[in-house]
């Protein structure tokens, strides 16, 4: 191996890693997980291989593009916050032009894959989700209103609908129930984070609820939306989309989440809010896993 080759390879590897970080892989993994659950719940038996593989690939690529675009728009804000200041753009290791090009390429590939190898409906819904997150939420709502999470949560709730459409070519009422679950889950999930990161958001000038309305109001809002979430998660059983295994799982998961929400109101600490935020991610994963398990138990 030549000297120039040995010096170039680490640089290329490092650049690829930085571009990968722009896609927020942990967030995208949860998006893909719920999208795949939507695919598996959409049919009574085995999911056809083509929509499963290419639907997952296309949704993942567009989600990664949306995340990269979000990083590009918020790079100045990210530089002010401890949680995000080590991202590639605030560090200056990736430029704005490179990020825009990267997001355009992977997003474009994802949309073509969905249109050509899945179906046009999924492509259009995924494009609308991209616009909702990258433009409506990131550019318009987040810097303007403390209700950014509530309104913008519609985009984050779309993955299971996209998965459902990828397999069936339509959006059924069961898919909308999955949408409602994530839509109701989003505010208590993000407001728990905002509570223990309120100083960062205040420093960056982002009007998150704890900054504009105070901790007490936010803590009560977390409890209120957790109660709403618990009620919404019972809808799949009420509409006979699921059975008793899911019902029992939802009751247990909701009891734990409600305990966290009550504690946030009565005995608040940043450590408790951090634990509630982490549990919320586990909660959503286990809830959708329970839906899937119940689905196959009922076959």
C-alpha cells in the first residue's frame, strides 16, 4: 500500500462516519422499527419480500436525509447546546454544502426506490413526511412556538403509516391508530428531555415549553399527555386490532409511564426526567413489539 493511500483511507472513513452521524442513526432506527412493524401488522401472513426490503430501505434513506437537513438548518443552535455541539456541522468537519448534497442524494435515492420498487403512494407520503419534519417543524414551528412538538409530532408519527402503505398500497384505519399512538407519545417524550435540558434550550433561544411556560406547567403537561397516551394505546384493543396479550402489555407499560409522569409532577428532579425520557423510548419499542407479538399470536 502506498503512503498516499494509507493517509487517504482514514480520511475517507472518517468522512463517511461523520456523514452517517448526520442521519441521526438512533432516531432513524426507531423510525425504521415502527415502519417495519406497520408493514408486518398490515397483512395476516408473511409480508411480500419486495415491499419489506425496499420499503425499509427507502424510508430509512429519506428519514436519514431529513435528519441531515435538520442538522444543517440547526447547526448554529446545535453549537450552543451541550447535547449537540459535538455534531459534525458545529465542529466544522462537514460543510453546509456537503450536508445539503448528501441529504439530496440519499433522499432522492430513497424516493426513487419507493416510487419504482414499492408504490407511488408510499413515495408521496414519505415525501410529505420529509417536508413536514425538515421544513414545517424544523424551519417554521420549532423556532416560533412552544407547541412545536405537538404540531410537528404528526411527521414523527408517520412511519407505521408509511410501512402500512408500502405493503397494502393504501392507508387503513388500523394504520391511523398506530399514527395516533406515536402522535400522543411525542409530547411527553420530548418534554421530559426539554425539562432537564431547559437551560440549553434557553441559551439557544428555542421556545420549548419549559422555557416559555416554566417547569411546573411543563410537568403538568407531561402528566396530561401521558394520560392521553395511555387512553390512546387502548384503542387497538377496543377496535379489535389486537387481543389480550397486547392489552395486558399496554396496561403494564402505561402504569410504569404514568408512575414516572406523576413523580415528575410531585417529586421532580433532572435525573428523574432523564430516566423518564429514556423509558419513553423503551416504552414505545415494547408497545409496538407487543402489538406485533399479539398479531402473530392471533393468526
